[in-house]
């Protein structure tokens, strides 16, 4: 990142957000691999609450946990 550029901070933010999104997608895809992750996520109230609030824009993700 060239911090002498005016848009450098915005570029840095976009790059990091995309990297984190890719990391989250990687771990989300692992849920399909092992059913135990479903059980742990649903049984732990904090994570169930977190998933329901954080994934409102992706209802299919929530439905896959509740199935």
C-alpha cells in the first residue's frame, strides 16, 4: 500500500475486508464437511444468537443450521 496516495487508506480497508470475507467463507464451507460443527453451533447459545444476527442477509445459511 502506498500511503502517499490519497486513497491508500480506503484501498487498505477494502483489501482487508475482502481477505476476512474469504477467510470466513473458508470456515463456513467447512461446516458442510463435518456435521459436528452444526451441532456445536446450534447448541451454543452465543453462536446461535451471533449467527442469526450476523447472517440476516443470508437466510439460507441460517436455514442450513436449523435443518
